[in-house]
C-alpha cells in the first residue's frame, strides 16, 4: 500500500516540485495551496505524513502542524521553510518537534527527509 502524503504550500512552483518528487517516489500525494485547504483535507482524509510550508498567506503552517498532531499525536510532519528563525521554539525543540527542511532544497534532501521521517512512523491509512 502506498503511503499517503499531504503537501501544503502557497507557492505553486514549490507545491508542484514537492508533489512531483514524492509522486515519483511512489507516494500517494494530495496537495493543498493554503493552510485552510489543508485543514479541510485533514478533516476528511487520513495521511501518513504532512509536508507543509510554514510561512503562508492566511493561516500559517503552525495551524497545519497542530491539526495534524490533533489527529494523531505522533503524526509525522515536515516543515519546509526559508525562515527557520521564525519557527516557534516548541516546533524546533519541544517534545513534539517536527522535521525541518530548509528552502531551497534538493530532490535528494526531500526524499531523505521523507524516508527517514516515515521509517519510524506507523501507517495512518489502511
């Protein structure tokens, strides 16, 4: 069974790049162009991993992280950001710390982050 990944970013190029890389890596990929859209999708569907931008128009990626963790406390989350200094302390170091990948990132860096993050995570779907 393919693992399901939700990719969230308000930059179309980043969303396309990330979803294409993960789709080619044999993941079932869903996308959202805003935190609000991601929150709606997470209410209706289960995902094994959420990969989200942090700094977006409207709601930030923090709302996406909180919603993902609300569904499953150990839900794996990767934050993509070019603004690491803006991340709240609890995201960087707290007990619910998430993986952070700094923009711009390579195909190899994205795939490695996803594979390592999912290696220890139980399936949410199926």
